[in-house]
C-alpha cells in the first residue's frame, strides 16, 4: 500500500501554490531621521505645510476598514496554513476524509483522485475522462461506489452499498480491480468511512465485498476445469459508454460492429452480468438483444434520456 503522494504541480500548469513569502526591501531603501522612507542620498523636499507634523487622529470609519482588512488577511493566512497541514497529514498517513478527497478535483493544477470501495486512485493521467470537462467527471474527488454497479449517475453518486447482494458486491470489486490493475492509475490512499476505519483497517462491509469476489473467482475456476467457460459473447469487445446530464446515456461501437445487450462474464469470473458488447453481426438473438428504440444496424444507441427530459417525463407521470 503506497502512501498518499501530494505532488506539487509544475510551474507551467499555472497553479500557484498558496505560500506566504517575505517581501524583501531594496538595499538602498532606508528611513531618515524624521522617519521618512526614501532612497539613500536623495533629498526629501515633499514636506507637509505643517512642518512635517501630521495629525495622528483618524476617522472611526477608516479605523474600522483597516481592522476589517487586517482580520480578512489573518483569516486567509490561517486557512492556507490549515489546508497545508491537513493535506500534509493525509500525505503521510495515506488516509483521507471525504472532505480531503473532495479537494483533489483536477482544477487549478491539482491532482485528480477517484475512490472506489474506499480505495483512492490517482487518475490524473485520465484527465480527459475524469477531469472537469470529461464524460466521467462525476466520479472525480468522491467515492461513488454505488453508481458503478447501479448505473444511476444522479441519485447513487455515493458509497452506501450496505444493501448490495453478493452478485452486486462482486461487480463492485471487479470495477475496483479495473483501477487497481490499470497501468497508469496509481493507488494513493484510503478513505476513512464505510470501507476503512480511522486506522486504515478494512470494515466488515469491505471484507464482505472481498469475500464475495473470492467466491466468484473460485466458481469461475471450477467452471473452467469442467469445460463450461467461454463463448462468443465472452470474447466480444466492450462498448464505448458515456453519460452526461445534457445528453443522457449512450453506447457505441467501432465501424462494422453493433451494440448488443449480452450476458457476459468478467475476465475475473463470477456470475454473468448483462453488459454492452460490440458484435460483428447485426443479427438480433436471444443472447444478443437490442437496446430499446435502437435499430439493428445502428452503431450508436441511447440507453437513458437527458436529465431534463427524464424529469419532465416523471413529472407528467405523476400529474
């Protein structure tokens, strides 16, 4: 388990690290005997009409404004110090709270983190997918474990999976393993909460999920030994998938292939789940079903309506 790495962004990203730096004065800048600052050797000719003696009294409004400005400055410095200390502590321990995780959203040159099953992955190399403008940006800076399995990207963007069945927990672990085995995404820590406690130890829910995945792997291994594994759908190419509030959900395939709903076992094993696969044939079969409203020869199919359209339909249904 690698510790959380808080990398300082490069200078060319445009991100300015919140540091408080001292202001250096010029060597020839000094005060004369009257307390007037100026360049050494320069004559001070700008003397007030009263002989250089200004009144020390200030209006109450000016004092209040100066006090407010000073207080605001102190609060800003205190916030910078607190943020630096909290992120440094997370870097050393490898444990983050949900609030600390939320700061790693890829904005302003910051790293981009994603959590699943309580494990935090640095997905900065996938900024075009998970960044603020990416199609999967909804997963960034949070643990949205539930939506990985349910596919509900509005109501299920959280980590409450206590009611998941064994099959759903198996699917969640397979999604986690996608990030764990990715060649560019790195494990950087854990989220303290549902899956890991304050000491970084697995909770009963996390252990139950891992046990469900282990059981599925054992079943798959036994099936392969009996010669029951494999099939055309198992070798099919997965569809491209995208969801956004404005466009809804879509699946699509490369030219010459067609999206179909198939029962397909994950490469790690377990019970078969319905997935989108790109098939070479446009035929519609019992084991390769069409998406609702999609033509057999279509290479792109809509799986869910835009958010506004779905809300309008729900309102009409309840009217």
